[in-house]
C-alpha cells in the first residue's frame, strides 16, 4: 500500500467557483450551452488562488483563535448565539 496521497487542487476544468450569500457553488458548463450550479464542498482546495500545503494543513482563522473556546466563554459568563 502506498503512502502517497493524490489530492486535486486548483480550478476544475469546465466549471467556475462562485459564491451566493457567502455559500460556495460550482457553475458547471453543459454541452448544450446552459449551466448547472452545484453546492461546492471542497473549501479552498479548488479555489484558483489558494495555496495548498498538505503537510501544514489549512491556516486557522484568526477570529477563532482570538475569541477563546465555547467553554472559556461560558465560564466567563458570556452568552453566545449558540447558547441562546
């Protein structure tokens, strides 16, 4: 068994990535000239300008790191949207 992982990254031929209200979609061009919009789940892996390093993983969002965990916020007496 091989330890090599093959991951598709970058744009996918025949389609473009777009966002509607912040939700990622992939617009697939059909042979009849029409298109089909599909929910796009790979995250940044198929974004044209994303830098993907499988060894390092994806960078964490600063906002997540700065605000603490749900437990820390609850212990501090803060009511978050998830708790309400």
